[in-house]
């Protein structure tokens, strides 16, 4: 491949990169840039996370810094090592490296606990014994101020004693929480004495049963950033209101490190749900076949579908980083993979819905091979030999017995080209008792070997085909959008229906008995091809020796390129 093929797309400038460049120029943080990607290991990564990963790792790389992979594992009930492992696989597959900088918020539990005691000693945190419902009720609303908890005035000693006993396991879940003492009347609800610690008698996937108090995100996150010396903590816009709390937590516990939080717009895609909770529901209720189902917007689903890491990075670069939420057309994602695979995928022939054509003037028992280039303009992809014989499969849709005016493909008495092979003419139609077409008869013109007539006569159609004697049976899975509406979240919210009622029942069509050329018999799982006239396909891990299964990544038709 040439450099032009492998070069990363030019990084666009955006407000985050402008901030970082200015900080570096001003010598802030000694000119260092440290970012982090902080997934909670409670699900698989999705394309929205890919945007965050490209930004966190991209910015660090461009400014000669580091990006930490930090697992924000503060909720033992929902987290699992399966998710930790999948997240690491996905980040690596996307093309990013964290080297030895793999961190876990759970590794900081002791330090975080110490910071909490510091806050108590400073009179900035207290143990509240209200129930969760009462705490919610005291919090107030956007228009009404909150009310102080009766426990807010507990003494430092009482708070320390209770907090230590919380840690010691004396109390059941929900009996007490530790709260920051900030301002119950703040217009920013996040600052109305947020909960910092809760009791959870649950086994954690890393710390086991060592702890029964767990820090909240709003406490663990800023302090984990500070502990790691993160300089620019990039997150999505829903955290804007949390920024004062982020700063508060750092200001009152640590002074040496001073990370700053910056917020950007999350990625939204039409025809897609992107919250991990909903993706988990799709998996658990078996609406899809696992997190890596090729219809899922997860990184593992896109990978199995045939997406390349390059195409996903290109997509993220084109979407850009802005401060305003919008919805991206999923057609852009498809456009990116189409463009990438057009350059890189070897071509092959596969007949999805086969119809046999017997060439009656081709000698029985004879066969021949055509040398065919694997790519029209990338010679480095080499060539292969494609067998031809008396019986050929063509696509059922490429024949009509009684064709309308605009149909130029095969019909009785009509001549078409079999790609790279011969011109053939249909001479007969064989039907079963029900009147359905089961086979065609035809003749070939031996003078047209390679596909062109020496007398210069033209045909209006070129068909893909597979030699019946050599064909391999394959299963080919075609996909459509997983949802029938552009905005499954919004539509479901409007009607009160569950979003799963908007699943497209035709989102998966598994075609068995497809006929593919023999060069594909042992296609390695994950290898990608363009099947001529049918789109881009990727061999699925369900393939076994001699029994290939392919997923269609995307069809050839590019509605996005046309619309834009
Ligand atoms: P979800 O809303 O899907 O449950 P999350 O925000 O809870 O996602 P985390 O594991 O906490 O998931 O996310 C890790 C990082 O990825 C965070 O910094 C978060 O801001 C970012 N992120 C999550 N979803 C998106 C998205 N749609 N677009 C861009 N960044 C995202
Ligand atoms: Mg989150």
C-alpha cells in the first residue's frame, strides 16, 4: 500500500486542541499533556466511546503526551472483568496504545478514603443518615432550593467515627452516606451536598470483599485524575454542571496537581441507541446475538460487521469535536467504511440467491480458468484463478422471463457478459410443476473469451457468476438498520413504549446456500472482500473449515455521498 493509503487523516483543529495548544505554549503543567480515557467497565464500548478515545489518545499523541486507560470501577454491582477485557481489546484494535498506563480507580480506594477523612476533618463532609428517598426530597428542584439534612451539623468526631464504622462494615446498605457539605441552596443541584460515599456490601471484581463503602463518580473521578497527574480531563457535555464539584473536590484535598475538565458534545447517531444500559437490555433480552452482534453500534459489533479501525478513526475525525450536540447520519459511518474498503478490499464473486445456467454448447467435463486481478487499480493485491465450466450460477435477480423496458440483464434470447469470462445468450427456461423457474439454458460464444466480442458487438449488462462444479456453499448474512425509526430513544419516549418495540424485524436476513468462488473457501475470520455488485463482506467467526459465513458490512450504493 502506498503512503497515501495508510496515512492517518489530517487531524482537524477544534476548541479542545486550541486550549491544549495554548496551555502548552504558555508552559502550563510544565508543558506536559496527560489525558485519560475513563470507561466504566459495565458494558462494551460503542462508537460514541470511539469518538472519546480518538480525542483522548489523539490529543495526547499530537502534543507529545500520554493518555491513561483508567477504569472507573466504582460500582461493584454492575461491573465485570469481561468488560475490562473487551474494553482493552477494543482500544487496541482501534489503534491506540496506553503502554503501562493501565489504571483502576479501585487501586486508589485507600487514598480516596483518606481524602474523604480529610474533608470530614475540615468540616467539609458529613455522614447523613436520611434514607435515599428523604435525601432526594431534601434536594429540592431546579426552581426550589434544597433543605438541610438534620444530620448536617454532626460534629467532626461523630462524622469520623461513623464513617470509619461504615468502612468497618457495621451498617447495612443505605443506612448512611457520606456527603460533601457545600450548599443546599445552590442553583446548581450538583452542589447541593452531593453524596461522596455509599455503603455497598458487594464483591468487587478487583478488590473482592476488602471494601463495603464505595466512592461516587463525582468524588473518585477528579481525584483519580489528580493522582495520575492528568492535565486535561475531557468528557461529554452532561458533565458541565459537575465541573464546579470536580474543582471543589481537588481544591479541598490535593494542591500539587491541578487537572482541568473540558466538555465536548457526545456523538449521537440516527437509527441507533447508544446508552450502555439500552445496549445491555438488547443483549440480555436476546434482541441481538450478543454485544458483538454485527447490528450493534459497539466497537466489537462494528469489527465483526467488517468495519476497519481506519474507517472508524476517519469517521471520528470527520464528525469533529464541538460544543453543541447534534445527530450524525449513520450513512456517514457507512460512507467511511465503503471508501476505505474500496481502496483495500480484494474483489471476488459470490452469488447470493443462485439460479443455475447450463451452457449447452460448452463441452461436458471441460473446464478452464481465468486469471483475474483482485483489485481494479491496486496491483499489489495480486490476482487469482477463477474456474469456469458448463454449469454456472448467476443471481436470480439478474434474470427476468418477461423483462420490462429498463431491465437490461439476462432474458430469453438476450446476450449478456459473464464478467471476465464470455458473452452468453439465454436459450431456455426450465420450470417446476409449480411454474417456478428452476434453471436456465444458454449458449456461450467461444470467440468472446475474456468477455469481449471480436466483432465489437456490445451487450448492456455484465453479471457476476460462480462455476457450479467449483462453487463453495456459504451462509451470507445481510443487515439492515436495527431500528425502524431515526430516533428510537425519542420516539419511544413520546409514546411511552419501550424502545425495543421499534426494532426492525428485518434487520438480519441470513441467506443459506449462497454460492461463492473457491478462492474464498478458507477465508480467515475477519478477512474482507468486495463481492462484485453486492457490497463489502467480512468472514464471520462462525465460519468453519470449508463452511464460510460472511457478513455484509455495507452495500455498494452510497446514498450519503450522493446526498451530500
Ligand atoms: P453510556 O451513556 O453509553 O452509558 P457512559 O458515559 O456512562 O456511556 P463511560 O464508560 O463512563 O460511559 O464513558 C467513558 C468515556 O466515554 C467518558 O469520558 C464519556 O464521556 C465518553 N463517552 C460516552 N459516550 C459517548 C458518546 N456518545 N460520545 C462521545 N463520548 C462518549
Ligand atoms: Mg459514565
